[in-house]
DNA sequence: AAGGCCCTTCTTTTT
DNA sequence: GAAGGGCCTT
C-alpha cells in the first residue's frame, strides 16, 4: 500500500515482517516511531487484525499519545479496543479487571514516591530500627530493586543482619500497602506478573487475546517487564520490539539493556533489523555522537550515518563560571532568535540535574526572554495539589492512611499527634483501618462504639472530620466528580486556608482551580480513573505543545525529542559524568549514553558548554572539563570562551554572586569585601533603580543605604539584598 | 496543638 | 542552598 512508500528498505522490512519475533535496533533519528506506528497500521489495514488483539506499550505517556495519534492518522477506522499505553497504565488496567484474584480492591490507589517513603518510614519505626542507620530512601531503593527483579519479601536475601532488617521492612511495607488498599509503581508490574504466572487460565486468556505485542524503548525494560511480555506473547509468539542499547539511561530504575541480548537468546529465530540511517542530524552531529558512543563496549555496533550535508561545526564554549555559562547560553539564544536563524521553539538547553536549571532560568528572566521548563517543580508535587488529592483519595479509599494523615492535618483543625496515635490504636484494636473508625464516628458520633476511646475534645473533632468524610464518600459514589471536588473544598475550608491575602496564596489557589479543571475533564470516567491518571501521568505531559520559547530540560527528559539547536551545559567532571558514577564502570557507561542521547537530539547546531568554576553546594569550586569532551575529534569543533587565544572571554559575569549571610560563622573570621560605594547606581527586582547613599562595615556586614527612585530610602545588608550594580557613579 | 527557628543533610536521572 | 527534622515557644 502507498503508506509504505515513505519508508526505506530496512524500515519497510521491519514494518512488513512476517509473524514471529522481530527485534529492531534503531539508532537515534532513524525512524523508530515511524516503524512502530506503521507496523501497527499495517497489521490493522493489511493483515486485518482487529485493534483489540493488539497490545502496544511505551514508557511515557507522551510516547503513547504520539503513537496513538500517528496510528490513527494511518488507519481509517476506529482504534477502539486497542491496548496502547505505558507499561504501568496497562498493568493497572489489567489489575482492576482481575481484582477478584488479588488481595486488594478495584479502587486501589497508586502510591507515589512520597507516599512510599512515608510508608517505609512507618515500617522502620514500627520495627524499632534506627532511621539513621537504615535510611528510608536507601531501603526503599532496595525494595524497589527487588520488586523490579520479581523478588518477594520471602526471597529477599538475608545473609547478614542488615539484609535481614531490609527484608523485615520490605515485608511490613507490603503488608501496609495491602492494608492501605494501595500499590506502588513497581507493584503494578509485579502483581501483573504474579497474576499471570499464578493463574494459568488468566495467562492463557490474555495470551490468546493479544495476537500482537509491540514494545517501544525495549532497552529500558526491567526484568519484571520482560517477564510480563513473555507471558503475554506466550501463545501467538508475535512480539515486535524496538530499541537502542545506546540510549539506555534508566539503569537506576531497574532497566537492563541486556534484555536485548536475552531476547535474542530466548528467540533464536527472531528477525533482527538494524536501522542505521539518521535522518535528523547533520553529518558533523552524527560523527560527534558516534565518536562518543563508540567508546562503550558491550553493545551491538551500529554504523550510524547521515546523508544530510556536513553542516556546521559544533561549538565548545568554556566560561569562567556557571553564571557566565548561563549568560552565554541566553545571549547566544537571543542572537539566534533575533536573526531569525532558529525559531525559539526549536531551541533546547539540556543539563544533567534539575538543580542546574536555576541559573539558566535566572539568566532568561533577566534577559526578559520567555522559556519553558520541563519537569523540575512538579505540578502534582505542589503542596496544595497533594493536599486536595489526599482528600479525594481518602473519599475514594478510606483505607489510605497516608492520605488520611495529610488530610486531617490541613487546614489545622486541632487534631494532633496524640489524637492520631489514639486513633491508630483504636483502629488496630478493632482490626479495621483508621478511616473506618473515622467514618463510624462521623455517622453516629457519641453513639459510635469508638467514642469512648477518645477523650472529649479529640472525639468531637474526629467525629466532625468523620462526618465530612462520610459525606464525601457518598458523593464519590453518587455525584459527579466536580461536585465532589467542590464539596471537599467547601467543607474542609481549604480555600479560606490557602487564600490568605498573599500573592503566594493566590497562586496556590490558582493551581487548585487548575486541578479542578482537570477533574472536570474526568467527570465521565469518574474518581478512580482520575486518581490513577494523576498518579501515572508525569509532568512532561502537562507542558503545552505549542510554544515558541526555548525549552529547558534534563538530558533524561530529552530522550525522544529533537531540536534544531541544542545546548548541553555543565560539561564538567562531576556533573556530566555525574560524580556518583565515578567508581562504577557500568554507571560511567550510562553517563556516556546520556551524553549521547543529548548530542543526538540536535538537528543542525550543537553547543557544548562548560565552566572553569561552578558552585556545587555553597561556595564555587574549580572544575575540570568532562572526560567525554576528549573523545570528540578536534576537527569537528570550534572552541570559544576562555580557551580562546585572543585573551579575554567574550562573556564576563556582569552581576556578582550574592552570598547568603552565614550566621553561625563568627563574622570577624571572614573579612567582608566592600562592594558598594556612595554614588553607585543599583537595581533591585522589587524596588527598581536607586543610588547608594552610604556604605559602611558594621557587625561584620557591609551595610548600605540606598535611595530608590520609586520607593525612597532603604537601609540594607549588602549580602542579603539582591542588588545589581548598574553604574559605578562618580 | 501549632508555628517558628535552627540545624543538618544532601543532590541524579522518573514511570 | 533547599528542605526536612528536631526543638523551642506561644
């Protein structure tokens, strides 16, 4: 059919491959998504496979959405019935269908990382372990690891006391999840595998259903996902996986690109197809990327090539410090946009860690240029959002103690630790979740069998809260989602609590209203799908698609995207590669892949940026160039910045670091450098411009008096006030 | 019970 | 340089 005509021979071979196992190893920019979408379309259009016989899984919601849209464009009919989504969402779907066989109810909630951590802490405390010795984060990571490898608490290694403690926490943690009628992310996969492995009839039913299984980003699968796929394609044996070992960057989350090799071994007859032509980038970009990735061993060597022209040389800019680095990036972007060489939307700035976005953002704000930031301050991670969600979760699932604790405390309603402890004890004694005790108190107040457990005030307060909850639960079952939402806001007094006259309060309230709009969109589907969506949809999906502003994002978030021009910042040892991977060759190889992913996002222009000095925690430290830079052939690079022979750097930090006042340190130990003198013109974000009237050293601080043009006289501590010197005066 | 202050402790990446 | 935890005060 003609929809295959825009494919190259390898792509077409993959798309039209006969039944059986197909492994497509696709280099960056080689048309991986195109192959996947055309394959699905081909199955439906040419092979007459009904959509409900197809399962296609991705890792991100964004990828799933893109795939759905593109397939829809290729297929005339409806895709109704297709199982297309992330591993986690498809597993949730499966588990909600099969609740009868599982130790939790259909309305289970999905615990995010914060919830998980709370639960682990509880478990550690209950086992009388020392939080200092058994770090909740570390223990949780070990548990998550175990789950990714399908290791249950009973099978968790206990070769020493420490591991034994870990096993106990794991076991208790699982019991608590069950009591809370909750699953964590890993559980979604783990329980799906267990369900199919333990119930052959269910396994066969699904294996028959899914005539074709397709997988995106196969190199990022963990063992649980691998096993799940194996179970699901066990009858027809039609599994089509697409991946690239060189783009495996989720090892820390259990991903194991060796699954590619495992796949080849497991299915010796599998058809293996390499996609090596890169349609995205110039030859210079591709050569650069190749030079970097070829240093990694243990991979299927690919001969990535581009037939686009040679293109521009890449730029390596070395700045004095991280402020100058940000200034360079923003200035260069401003130039590219103003000369219309590149539209803002086709520019991206990438970095290793989210923390590195701060200076860049500040530089953008200072320049007055718009930008969009991916990830970082999660919408769903905001306090006010978590608060409201905790009410909703509680209404949906009163067994959720994490939400109960949160909801009962905000706004403050006189219920403190002591009352909560009593509540927990009463619940334990009666063998019901604390939520049930609350509901009972709410329904019958002093006639409740629990009333006597609490002393006067506590009982009344709990009963009040319980009455609210009873009402919400009723609304959750009977009313539409927006009605429940409004009732919760009204009953809890949350609006009055948030909106306190401050600007921050208004912003927070706006966010709550944003959540309400989202709830509106889910009124057809209802509360449980709404909550599931909140848990499984990340922030990448909430960013507006249309925007002409440059994008700031981590290298991880950049996977799967492409931009005309890419800046990769922080190319210094300890940052990229990150210091935490210094001693582990496997980790180091992954850092290299991460860099490779960043490089291959660029179509035309690539800027690599580093700084001689950058601040890690507090004070600035000297840094040395990333080792990865050594691997790039000098012939492809134009060097700029302090390494230029010409002498002075093109960019100098024209604003200085405002260091915070360290109150613990005796001021006299640290001589304060006087920066201001009378007559200088200065500028502050809030007060605008002004003139320094007086500057003096007092109590170990530089104190200055400034007369601002708009607001008049202010007495300031220099190190605290965010001032910018805009003129030296006389 | 709740809010404020100071101290410590980290920081990778996220479905 | 932020955020959470512990301790103090009201």
